């Protein structure tokens, strides 16, 4: 992207575009969720339970090397399951990047402790403890999102939803999740079109106040669109017999490899929590 | 026997009246076109007929049975009705939410509780009939407009409903895709099916309908055969289905008169 084009787009617009690209890759990758790979062959309930256990281990671990090891394990699982690494990297970098901007960056200067550097111009003091907190936040976000994307890339979405119901997650929550995932891409497309349409009618640079007002108006318009679309999607599902419970073609059955994978994930999570305590 | 009977049906979106005391009947086995300008109430009427909206007053009956919200609380009734009445939305994007085209077409039969073997056989047959077999593993959201429309049609027709409700089936399609969709519908309705199509494209009228109902501001203002409607320029002009604009004939003479597009 050229510097000029980049300068014409605000942070909000760039973030929406980044999310759109990541979701597009995720949607395309999901079509390969039935591809031949060892994770793709596992029972979705096992994958869901394993991912939840490993994400919990990431959250409960207090050592950077243990979290890094879990992240490496997630990447290894992706490679051996033939998950497209570019799609995985794109999704993970977006999640970790959003975390870095929202939480890790402020933690650098807000956490009290020993000063290690000073931010030029602003004069803010970066502390060693702040640096450590930021590393934990970013690494945790990267590891947890790797496991999350791994589930999405190796399991058809309808199977993830059915597995959630197997764990007695409320129907309403599953239904909302089903529609949110599917339509977030359409909404991001709408947002992108809105930004392009606005840029095509804008001459010169806008003031910061005008840009903020446009962002607020765009967010409002998107909210209205998303409400209308959500309503129409629900009606379209109802019109084809949807009654709150997603039914899929395949019945889940536990094979020996599923039990083995479940045990392996449980042991890995337990060891990570124990070592990283 | 009528498939639908509507008496004095009124439906509002907040304060905006979408259907205003509408009365009409749809005899079984007929192909009805609902015509009207944007905002005339066509899409709302289809949603009322599909049991998705419930009128604030008036009565809607399907084969003599009232369609009320309380009737749809009963699973058996709801599944029976959804099996018999299919709705294809104007915007296929709201109708396509599965990971693959195969899953999309299988969604309806699965929600109706059909056996897995039966679902697979029906879906395979529908994909074949709609020339979608090559696309069965593709992500529906990433298809072209014409392909999306065919998937949306297949996802409803796979349940072989006795009544099909279509909201602007050829909207935003290129001429080839339009003709493909019309051919598929004509083939499917060759039997004793009832089809109610909302459209403002006069060009497809004679191919898709035996009877036309013209709506204006939520009311039925006329009922005609397709040929009778197309020859009534006053009515078409009054209901915004044709319009007057200035244009040039053979180079020199510029004038204004009611003009039909898409014919």
C-alpha cells in the first residue's frame, strides 16, 4: 500500500479493511475444513474441548516460555493438519495486533516499575514490568487465537455449532454466534463499500474533527444495516424450517483416535498450567 | 380450492402502513405475479404468506387453515407449513449462510428432520437439476450473483414445496442468468405447483404468470391476465410500472410519453 493511499485512510478504516481481509481468508479456509488432515478427522466435540482446555492453559500460565511453547504447539498442529499458514497468520496477527494496540501498548507506560526507556516527544517512561506485561498480553492473545483459528480452519462451522450444543451451550447463544460469524464478512464488505464511496466524494484532506464525525456516522449506518440484515437472515432461516436447533448431516461418533487426542490435549494443558504456575 | 385466502389484512412497520386492508385469493396450481412499484407492499405480502410476519388485523389462511403466530408455536404445524411453502428472498446473501453449497441446499431438509440418506439423495438431485454439482464444495458467499440465485432457489426447491414464493427472482441478474432462472422455474412449475412472484419487471411477466395482481400502497388495485395488464398503459403508468421520459426517435424528434423498459 502506498504511503499516500495509507494516509487517506484513518485507523478505523484500516482496521475494518484488515478484518475484512482476515475474514475473507477465514471463509475461504473454512471450505477446506474437510480436507485430509489429522485434526480435520477428529470429532468436533473433541476439538472444541481440546481448544477450550488449551486456551485456558494459555490464560492460566505465568511463564513466557510456557506460553511460547503452547503457541509453537498450536503452529505445529496447524502445519501437520495442512491448515493454510497464511490464513492462520493473518487472523492471529490481527487478533494479537488489536490486543497490542488496545492493551499492551498502554501497559508499557502505565505499569509502574524500573524505567528502561523514554518515548520520544511524549516523554512517557517505559518500564521493565510494563514491557513484561505487554509481552504476556501479546503472546497470550497470539497463542489463544491460534487455537481458536485452528478449530475454525479444521471444522465446518455447522459442526462447531453442533458441538457447542453438545456441551449444552444455550440455543440462543449458538444461534447468535451462527449468524454473527457468517454475516460479519458481509458487514465488513458493506463498511468497505461505504468507505470507498465516501473517499470517491472527498477532495483533499479532512480535518480530524470531520473524520471523527464521519466515523461515528458510518458506525451508526453499519449498526442499522446489521440489525436489518440480522433480522432478514433469521427470517430466511425460519422460512427453511429452523426452530432454534441447528441440525447437520453428520452424526458425531468417538473413535479411538478421538479419545487419544482428547487425553493428549488434557495432559498438555495440565502440564502447561503446572509448569507455568 | 385456494392455497391462500387473505381478508382485510393490515400490516405496519411502526407507523408506516405496508399492507392496508388487503384482500386477495390465490387458487391452487396458478402462477400469480405480484406487481407494484418499490414500497407497494410486495415483499411484505410474501413474508405474510410465508408465515414470517403476522398481520395486526385481518385474516390469512393457507388451504383453509388460519396462519397465526400461535399456530407456528407448534413444531408439527410449523414444519409441515415450511415443507409445503418455500420463500426465495430477493437478496440471496441473506439466504446463504452455510460453509458450502452442498450444506446450503441440505439446510432446509435437515431442519425438517429428514433422514440423512434421503437428504443426501435429494440434495444431489437438486444440485444436478440446478447445474450446481461442480460448485457443491464452494463457499456460497463467494459465488457470482447468478450462481447465488440458483443456490438460493435450489435450497428451497429441494424441499419440493407445493407453493413457491419468489421475491424479485431476476433482480440484479445479467440477461443470461435471468433466462437461466426463468427456465429453471418454468421447468419446476410444469406440474401442479402454485407460484407467487413479486416483481416489477414487465418483461418476464408472460413467462412466469397466468394471473397478475397489482399492488399500490399496500392495496390490490387491479387483477388482470398478463396480456390484459400489459395492454393497459393507463394502469401501468398510474402504478409506476412504466414511466414517461423524454427520448429521441430516429435521430431528430424528441418527445415524452409513457415508456416500458425491459420488454
